[in-house]
């Protein structure tokens, strides 16, 4: 019975391939997000940094929180697409 259960498990090379694909897609999303924030918010953030440090801190924390939520969502979606089971 144990041998039958092992046949359904993905092999190590397949796991590595899935991981590398996830890593590449995830890296693409992170890079796109980084450049999007720089492009769309760079001037505004620079202006806040130069003239209103307290609001700059609030805006930066908001961006960090939004980024973490967005990247967590991307990670969950990628995990479901790749067929990985949640722990």
C-alpha cells in the first residue's frame, strides 16, 4: 500500500521545475511592482520625503502593507495553479 501512495507523489526534478517556474513568475511580479511604484509614485514620494516626512512615513507604511497583501495573494494563486497543497 505504501508503494502505491509514493507513485502519486511528484518526483524531485518535477518539484524543482515547479519551484523554478514559480520563482521566475514571482520575480517578474516583484520587478513589475517595483518599477510601477517608482514610475507612478516616485515623484509624489520624493515630494513627501522632501517636505512632509511624517506623511512620507505613513505613505511608505501603506505601500509596504499593500505590497505584502498583494504578494501574498500572488503566492497563493501561484501555489494553486502549480497544484501545491496548502500546509
